C-alpha cells in the first residue's frame, strides 16, 4: 500500500547539492490500471498501481536492464525524465523523505514533491514545509501517468500544467 501526498513546488529550495539525487526515466505500458517501467540510476522496476489518489495499492517487481529497454519501446506516450532529490523531514507525524522531482525535457520546469506516510491518519495530519506550494494529491493532472500522455499543446505555464 502506498500512502502519499503530492505538492507543486513554486521554486527550488537552496542547497539541493547536499541531498542524494537519483536520475529517473519512466514510461507507462498502461494507464488504467497503471503499469509502469522505471530506471532509477541502475535499478530497474516494473510497477503496478491501483486506481486512487492518496492511498493506492502498489506492487514493484525487479527488471533487468535488457528487459527495461525492451519494454521502453512499447510505452504509450512520452518517456518521463527527472531528477529526484531525497530530502529528510521530521515533523509531528514522524520521519519522512521528501521526494522532490525536477522534471527534464518536455515537462520542464515542472517541480513536484511527494511525501509517503505509514498511515492515512499521518498523511491527513501532515503540515507541509513553507516552501511547498499547492497540494495536488487529489488531482489527476499531476499523476506521472497523466503527464506521460499530456500533449505539448497543453504546455506548462509557470510550473503549472494547464489541461
């Protein structure tokens, strides 16, 4: 089970170089249900995600490099490229990691942050840091599966997707 909140980020925080960063490529073989392939540095996975927003079932299976690149040829829509910064956060609900995604290519300059939780109660009690923007947890527009299909004509304006 994945329990997470998602936020638009209006401006990059300072000193990102001090945090671990992963280079990610991901594509979608199907968007309902969600079936995704991902390369995170040198780790390859196939993921199934159920329908939902803050709470969804998620299953991850390992892939090898050759399988990833074979399946990459079969994705629907664009291959998403992004850098993910892992930023530690301690708050009243516990210790978390902010996953700050800085999108590259056609989706730049989009910035999104996700925070995962152990329970729905903790997710509902979360008070985001001041540098977070709008809570888009319950918006289809900011699911990566949607971003993979969004036409370029829809575009990005000031870091916000206009659909």
